[in-house]
């Protein structure tokens, strides 16, 4: 189950070519997973900003289709079902989920990525210490 401020479960997705992508292998850069092709087109048009934030963005689908971003397939829909229609999942470089919900446009996705980039795991007390 995908939850905010928790690491992404170790889902295995597929590429349209039949390769496997294990989510833990995507650690190291902030991650955006989305299901809206319109939002994917908006982010693809802002590729330079994604690169400047050292972020990786993927469009999720259950079956192969044309995509302006790299496409990852979730044939069973396990991860797709966790992302609301018109929404995105934004995770940090350690795959901790920071946003899971609707966004108004690609600018809001980039704002989430900037927020994630500004976080400093060494500077923040663990949740148990401040709750």
C-alpha cells in the first residue's frame, strides 16, 4: 500500500519492450509517477527543469501506448490504483512519498519537486521525535 511519508513498496513494473523495472532500482533521484497523458506532455515540455532538479518522471499505464515521457507498465494496476485520476506521486531520492494526489498542472509538480529537493534528511528529527 502506498502512503505519504513512507517508502514506496517494492513494486515491479515493466517497460513497453518487456523489460522489468523494480522501483527500488530507481533510488537516487526524485521520482514522479503520473497517469495523465496531458500532464505528461506538460512535464515533457519542461524537460530542462526536470533535469535541473535531477528528477525522473514516468507515465504509468496498464498497456503500451504513445507517451511523451518514458512509459512504465503496471498491468495489474496495483500502483496505478493508488494514484488518483489527474494526480501524481512525487517521491524523494530515497523513494519516500511526499505527494500522492491531484495537481492543477505541471508547475505544481515542479513545485513539489523543489520542495522535496529542499528537504534535508540529516536536518530533520525523525517523526517519532517530534510527534
